């Protein structure tokens, strides 16, 4: 102390108009096991797809132990902040108890964190593949679409439950399907580009042939000097 730390976060939904900054104190990995020090909102975010906004959150603890927390939207430079005084924080006995609790539940917290990451990664993949299907609706046939929609539906169903093994398996299946789907999209785009280039080259050659034909119609003439011919 003093110390300062900045991290960048983003939104979880399309066109999310605001984000809530939840400030906690504690040693546990999961937020609900720690003490809430305060909350505030950063509002009026411009419409954007989820994952695009960049919200810069800075924690600044001064020499007196007072915590200053600010959130800044990098796109608009809009800032919101709050200050937390020592009266809002835990005393030493409470802190020591929380440290002991964190040590006692370390494995449990690790498992919960891993499960949260598995679920978040799966949810992100669902969002990405739904967007890819929408954006490329006119570029794939029914069989290609079905090859992705089937594992996509399975993963969405798995996410409605709490079976991490099922979620991981469905996530892996959709990953494999998405890679094959992306490869086909790339190959189609490359083929279309090659066809366009070939057509442009052919047109250029046709123009060249026409010019050549015009040159063939030119007749060379010999100039004869009438005086020397006499």
C-alpha cells in the first residue's frame, strides 16, 4: 500500500446498456463467499455485440487504506467511480477467519471455478456459432447447416443442466463441427475468389485477341518512286 491495479472486462449480452461493478473483499474464488463493499453502475453504453465493449476497471488503494474504484468505457471515455473507506472493510479478526475459510475450501472453490469456466466457454461457443450460421445463411446447404445445428442443440440442452461431463462432451462435439464448418466456408470463399480472378483474366485476354484481329486487317503497302521506275 499504496497500490493500483487495472483489469479489462466486457459485456455478457448483445446491446447491453450498462454494467454493474461489484466490489468485494475476501479470499474465496466465488463472489458469494466474500463480503460486498459496494456496487455501482456504468450506464449509457453504446449498442454493441457482446464481448466487444471494453470496460476498464481500476482499483486504487491509497496510503490510508481508502479504496477508489473506477470503471471507464474505452469507446466513449465515460467514467463512473466510488470510494470505500476503512469503515466499510473487514477488521483483522474477520480477515483472518476468511483466510482460514479460503484455505479450508480451496479444493471446493477450485472445482467451482473450473465449472464456471467450462460453462462460460460453452456459452460463448454457442453464441459464436449461432452468429456464424446467421451471417452465412446463404453460403451453406441444408446438410452443412444440419451438421452444426445438431451438436449446437445438444450443447444448449446440456447447458440447461449441471452435468459438467455432458457439457464438456457437447462442447467438444460442437468445436469439431465448427472447425469442419469453418473449413468449408473458407474453401468456398477461396473457390469464389479464384473463379472471379479467372473470369477477369479471361476478359482481359478476349480484349487482347480483339486488338490482335484488328491489327491483322492492316495491309502493308510498298511505296514506289515513279521517277526511278521510268
